[in-house]
C-alpha cells in the first residue's frame, strides 16, 4: 500500500504553500477570530480574496483547462483544500458554485451554458446559491412544491425555498421545481438556472445560532426563467440533482485539517487545565478520531483517483466527520469551562473556539442529516431492509 501523493501533486503543494505564505492576510494566519463590521463587508472581502486566488489559477485546480482550471485532477483538489485549511486561509466563498454548480453543469449543461457560466464561478464574478430545500422538503426533496409552468419560451416559477446559503449575495441559483404536477414525486422535477436579480424574487435573511445570517428564505412569485436556462431535459431534474448532492459529500480534506488544528487547540487547552481524568480521555478519543477521519478520506480519495464512482460510502465520510466534530467541540467546551462564555478581547482565541462550537452544530444537518446518512448506509452499504 502506497500512502504518498504523486510527485506532481507534491510539487503543486509546495508551490501553493509558498503562495499562501505570501498572500494569506496576517489576521487570519494568527488563528484568532477575524471580525468584520458587517456581513456585507465580510462577503466583499471574501469575494475579492477568491478573485485573487483565481487570478493565480488556484481555484478549481481540478477543473479542465477549457473552463478555467488547471486540469490537475482530484488529488490536486484534495491538496488545495488541505493547504488552504493548514494556512488558515479565508475560505473560497463561492463554494456552491465551485463544488456543486460547476461539476453539475460540466456533466449535464449545454456547451453554451458551460461557456457562459463556468469561468465566472472560479473568479467569483458570479456568486451562486442552491435553491433546493423548502419548508416541507429537506431530507425528502422529492416532496418539493415549487412549481415551474411553461409559458412560451419561459417558465413561470412560484414557490418558497429555505436555508439558502448566501442567496442575498448570489447572482444565480440552481433551482429544482415541479414542471409536471401529475407525475409521481421525483419524475416531474426539472433543474434550472435562475437569475437571482429577476423580478418576483424576495430574499429574507435568517439569523443563525452564531449570530450571523448566512442563509435565507427565498420567495419566488411568478419569476420568469428562460427555457434556455433548463439544465438537461424537462422532467429529468432529479437525476441532475443527484450529481449536485453527490458532490456535497465525498472527501472532506478541509474538515480534516480544521479538526486537526482543533485537536492542537484542545491539547494546548488541556495542558493548561486541571485534569479531571475525563478530559484526558476526551483528548485521546479526539486524537484517534481525527486519525480515523484521515484514513476514511484517503480511502475515498483512492477511489476517486482510480476513476471509480463515489458510491454510498461517501455518506460514511460525512456522518463520521460531522459527529466527530461535535464530540470534539464538546471536549473543547469542557476544557474551556466558564471561559467559553467570554466574548471580545478577553475570550480565548477571541471567541473563535466558541463560534466554532456553535457553527458545527449545523454539521449534522447540512448536506444530509446524520439520520439520513445512516439510512443510506443501512440500506445501500449494509443491504438492510427499509
Ligand atoms: C448551515 C446550513 C446551510 C444550508 N444551506 C443550504 C443551501 O444553500 N441550499 C439548500 O437547498 N439547503 C441548504 N440547507 C438545508 C439542508 O440541506 C437541510 O436542512 C437538510 O437537508 C435537512 O432538511 P430539513 O432541515 O428540512 O429537516 P427535515 O428533513 O425536516 O428533518 C427533520 C428531522 O427529521 C429527521 N428525518 C427526516 N427524514 C428522516 C428519515 N427518512 N429517517 C430518519 N430521520 C429522518 C432528520 O434527520 C431531522 O433530524 C442548509 C442547512 C444548514 C444547516
């Protein structure tokens, strides 16, 4: 068994590491929480940061040259995410575009759609959101009720979406809607590109546990979407949505590095704490779990490098890292004790650890809840009855 990356991948890692050393803003590299006066300013900063990364062709390293990437393969993308997290670099903000929309359009879009949208996703000139979840359709998306009625060369779309990350800044959204109300559940669904600046779209931010408002409710009232914006054939949207959803899971190198760094924080905190024995157990468990998460990632990466399909095992990666994260964060809170409640300059790491604890409560919900991942593993990996 060879557990090393290829020489080409290691060369890319060295080049990127040097680039990040020169370019990551000092405030981020220090590891303290970076505060912005408002979400608008934070978003503008992150959009400019992605633009800078893209100018030097670091965003979408695994995308084909034709669409603005380096054609460097999945191993390179894994390394990109690892190195970004290692350098504590600000995130690629147009993640939905890069990770979900790009691959979905490359598989199912027309050449015209690819030429029009793909390169601008990498540069973050166009920000994208994912209009899938609805108030009555989250885990079971086939229950969606948003309708798209054909009227000449447009669809007229009416309905409500919810939990739509970054919709308030998005230029475009990928939307699934029912085009055939008579067809059974998954059959009558179509997949289309919506210009978020169209008349009839009302975006209302929702405040999260962290105090931030990254996600939104999106109301669509008779929104006109050109038929040319349909991705794939009418009524075949469910298959395309599966491509999008498969890319939400898979490997999680970014999460792996974030949790490795969290482990370092935890060890530092534990050394400075009065040990009650159980904290020591928690730190040891965290160290073992991060190692297991790494091996899970490598197993899936090996499959991807060989060109094998991801399969239902990707649910295992998602389930494992998200629940590991919550256990680790609980241990971090225990190590911080009452100091976890401090805010501002007096807070440990200026509140980064407490923010992180709150943020990762969502990890067992987004990209499919833990219960849903367990159902997939039970039925499709273990072959248990429904
Ligand atoms: C931070 C964050 C960002 C998000 N961003 C987006 C986005 O950009 N775009 C988007 O479209 N969506 C987004 N979502 C929505 C996310 O995909 C849904 O929250 C998720 O799919 C769960 O759906 P739901 O919230 O409707 O919960 P429900 O499906 O109503 O589930 C409620 C509970 O019932 C359980 N449950 C449901 N079905 C089953 C079952 N068959 N067996 C066992 N238990 C079950 C669930 O596990 C859960 O505990 C985001 C969510 C979060 C938290």
